[in-house]
C-alpha cells in the first residue's frame, strides 16, 4: 500500500501545493504530504501565511490539536499571488525564468526543484563514521 507522505513524480501532480513560508517557498506533491511535513506549532505561530494549488487555488492551513489540517478555501483562484511566490522562489534558487512565462511554466519550473524530504537510511550513519575513521587509520 503506498504511503500518503511519499511521491516521486517528475510531472507536476494535480494536487501539488505551494506554501509560503519564511523560506522562499515550500513545495509538496499533495495536501496530505504537506500535512505530514508541516508542524502544528509553526502553523500556530503564523510561519505559513498562504498556500496555493498549481492554478492559484487558495488553501487554509490550520491545526486540530497537534495535527496540521489544510483545506481549500473555496475562494476564487489567486494566480497573481502564486506567480509572485513562484518568481521569488525561482530567483532565490537561481533558476532563470522569463518575466512573460505562463503560470504553468513557472509551476513546472518550481516543481522541477522539488526534492522529497526523507530520513537518511541507516547505512548513511555508518558511512559518515567509517569514511573519516578509515582516513585517520590509513594516514
């Protein structure tokens, strides 16, 4: 059974979510992925002032106890607000874009930078310790 908090899609998923934050932008393949990743304390502290779907659909980010809850607001799309966030993000990560680029192109360009956050596999801990240790031993 697939994990709701994992996605490796190369194409922009229909449910992609773009979250404004103190970083230029957080990008998620779905609402459920964002709900898994965001922390309720940060939501309550106002760290995430806005969230949008790929067409500028506004979402509300709230909490239910320690759980993050993200819901579509039902308000009209705000593509201009999403465009500003995407342009700021692309500029911050050094990805060139044309001022005349369509919203779809900006979304695709931002999505191309998406890297899912995953815990390091256990063998990484071994590598972090073994490589420097072997260097000291053989030097």
